[in-house]
């Protein structure tokens, strides 16, 4: 239930502070986990700034020296710890702090379990999907490098990169690569280089170290910042056996800073040798193609039709002439045979023609109906008959029937 107050009857500061102290005191003792950002010793008391490793939130911890020294090993800045503390509110100054009763280091097994859980969560969200990863540019004009101040990782990347391609340029951002400031500084440098219009690829490099030293590169905030970057990112953290979560989200993982330089920057010597090999191969292909075409052309030129065109024309002319004469002979023979057949047919028709029979002295007798009379029985006495001869005809009247079967 809130305190009652009005503009006319406000509550004194002491009453408000005492009430706040009372509310905080009712929280009871709690276990708090975090990373030691600062540790200052003053007499018999140590003042600790306990930072949340994910969010930008911290709390002030007041720790008696006996509690601090009872922890083995004695905690130092950057250490991940769990503190059993009692919330305390200093009424006189209105400040909140935690009074440490016990300090424990976060165990390696517990750290690994938490990292594995975070890895599974991010993987389920698709942060590590291969489909979202981008290919590195073939020849980056400018390489962004995030590394420790005056570190061996920086020297490895710069020296190997310039040895491989002297014209390459670097935008170097030196940051803290371990401790409580590492996540913030690396993330800020990443955002700055990602917004740089000339940077084509970003390398995040750090030498080897313990699991605790490399914890910042498994921080959720840093991992999500790399996933959101528009520029390809190369992770070169620690050695081959080290696998911080940054390796899973980066577009390319390098085993060492030197390996990152090799994967990011092409070797000018290798590229020149590759170009020479390709030129030699192209020359062989072109020369082989020209040789084949010349051989084909020589074969075509050696053919008789091209070697002596007039002779070929004479041969073709002779062939045409022979075909023409053959066709003429065939037509002539066919016409002669057709003429003979026609004459034979005419002779047969002439022999079988009734006119030829009439010319020999015969006549055709036609009755009144125009039909041919073949017997005297077909004619009656007095019928008008027509007699047809070879050249003319006449009309007669049938008389009495006689028998002409006698001797000639």
C-alpha cells in the first residue's frame, strides 16, 4: 500500500527514505549473478560494481574484506561470480547497494551449460542459419579490423594481408577484447565499421585464451549485432579448438587471425599464377582451334572442285551432255515404238472396218426400222429396204421370196 500524501501535506524526505529502506529490506537475502566490472579496496571493505553481462545494468556491492578473501581464488575485475547478498538502502544518502555475505565463482561446467543453452536458443531463432550468411568479396578494397590494442592478432592480420595484396587498405578499431568493457566496445566498433561506406568485409580477431577470457565473444548482444550487420563478418577468435558463439553467427569462421587474412584477402602471387595459367590455357585452345580450321581449309582447297574449277565444270558439262543425249535417245525410241503400235492398230482397224468389206462388193440391207436384215425371213413382201454400198446407197422394195440354195 502506497504512502498517503498531498501537495498540502507532503511527506518529509526522511519518511520517504525510511519507507524505501523498509521496502528494500523486505526483499530478504538473494543470490545475484554478474561480472565484476570494478573492484576497489578501502580499508576493510571492498566496493564492487557488478555488471549484468547481457544488459547495460550494474549494481553496487559492498563486500567486507574477509568475505572477499574467503573466496578462492580472490575475484578480480572481469570474473563471473555469484554473490549471496542482502539488499541495503542507505537512508542518509538515498543509495542502494548489496551487502555481500558470500562470493562464489561461476563454475566452468555451469558456464558451458549456459552457453550451450544460449546456442540452442539462437539456433532455434535461425540466427546461425547458413542461408543468411553472405559470401566474402573476391577482392576487398578496404578491410575493417576489430582487435585488441597493439595485439599479436592485429599484427598477424595486417602483415599477412599486406603481404598477400599490398594494395589492400585497413580500417582498424582497437578495443578491449576481454573484461567487462569488451562486449560494448566490440559491438560499437562493429556498428561503426558496418556503417562505413568503404568497408567491404569486417574481421573480428583475438588471440587465444581461457574460456573466461573468450566469454565476451559468446555474449548474446554481440552475437545479435553480428547477425544484424550488413557487411560480411569473419570471426577469428582464439585457436582452432576455441568455438565461441561468434563463430556460429559469422559469415566465415577462421581458425586464427592469420587464417582470417588468408580467407579474406587473395594472394597476389597466386592470382598472377592463376592468370598466367588461364592465359596459357586460352592460348592453347585458340591455337588448337586455328590449327583445326586451317587443316579444314587446306582440305577444302585440295578438293578438285576448288583446286581446278574449270576441269570440274568440264566434267559436269560432259555429264549433262551425256544425260541429255540419253534422254533424247529414250524419247526417240519411245516415239518410234508408239508410231509402230499406231500403224499396226490402224491396219487392224482398217481390216476389220465394215467399209473395207463393202468395198469388196458386199452391201448392207436395212429394214424399214433401220435394223440390219440378216435373213429373208425378217422381210415381208413389199417392205421398203435400204441397200448400203461402200460409196452410196439405194432403196428397193422386197418382192417374192426365192430359194438361192442352188449351185452357183
